[in-house]
C-alpha cells in the first residue's frame, strides 16, 4: 500500500521537515485519519490522549497533532486547523458517554439527581460539551477529574456519573449511560466537532497535504483498513464498520465548521 506522504510528495520536497513529529490519538474513531501514516518511516507518530497532545503541541514538541476542538478554539490565535479533516458526529457519537448507576430516566431528569460527575482527564471537548448541555438545562453539578475512568464505571453509586470518551466508552457500552451527542443534538439540533488536526500556520503548506493524503489513502483502501481496525481495536466487525462509516465523520464540511463555530459561541 502506497504511503500518504509518498503520494503527496510533500515530505520529499521539504528536507527541512526532518521526520516531523505528528501526535495521534490511538482510538478507533481517530484511526481513519492516521492509519496511512503509520508505516511511513519519514514521519514519527507520537501517541497520546488529546489533552496530552495539546500540551506537547503548545510546547513545540510536536509539528502537528490531533487535539480536542476546545483546545483549538482556546489557542486559535496561535494555531490553525486542517481545513478539511476532523473527528465529528451528527446526532449520536457512541463514544462520548455519561455513565451512571442507572440510566432509565430522561437525561435532564437524571442529571438533576447527580451530586458529582467524574470527568476523564483524556479530553477537554467532551467536558466542555457536557458543561454546555448542563448549563442549557439549568443544572449545576461539580466535576472531578480522574485518570481511572475505566475502573470507576462499574462502581458508580447513586448520585454519581462519569464522563468517558473514545475506546473507554465503547468498551463499556453494556453499562447504563447517555450518549452526550444525542443529548446535545436534542437541545441544539447541531452536530459536534470533537477533534481537529492542528499545527502552527508556518507548517500548514507542508503538513496539510500529507494529512489530507493520508485520509484519502484510507478512503481508497477502506476495506483493508477496516479489516486492520477490527484486528487492532478488537471491536466486533459489524460494530466497527457501522461506527466508522455511519456514526463518526472525518470531513470538516461547511455544516460541521458551522457546528464548531456554534459550539465556540456557547462555550463561554
């Protein structure tokens, strides 16, 4: 399979970019954006959660990174995002979930019974989205950031909830929970952009074509990459296919860009 960087020629033509360091999120929903870069020996992939990658990018230890949309919005004077690529969802996400001891009530009713919400330290966008939702329905609940989300989900007590993202959320779908994008869409009739490729403006002309070519390579060889995703992330084949083709979006369309700006206006 031909590498994205080879097909774009961007790295070959820019020797000053000596093995750029690109931060990627090792979640199923992000895989289509970086899968074609994985075996390119002219690129160093740095894996981490979005919050870690944002810190590394801001410290100039990465050339580009897939970071939370809220981090981009907070630093958009310093960075630019790829104009065509993102991780987004329209009316459900599957992988941004608020877990609770039980989830039989409508979300707004249940939220009113909560005494505290644990938040996953991995991402800021999901926390900001939940904050916007709670503010819209007039509910205030204290947040407590934790680093052991997966361990806490089965042990949640009445009055507690935990916001989990990515594969942690997907691996615990059997537990009671609410899809936060479903609740967000119910309130605002808006999709949500969770993450973006971000870099400094000076590197846009060098890195944007490489990242775009990687996604194009994924689309052109989607069956092969889906098979790899099934093996790598160990989710059922039918679920993986549906999740990556019908639930999660990777194109920053004009509609999703409008969703991003809407969220920026609400997250104040």
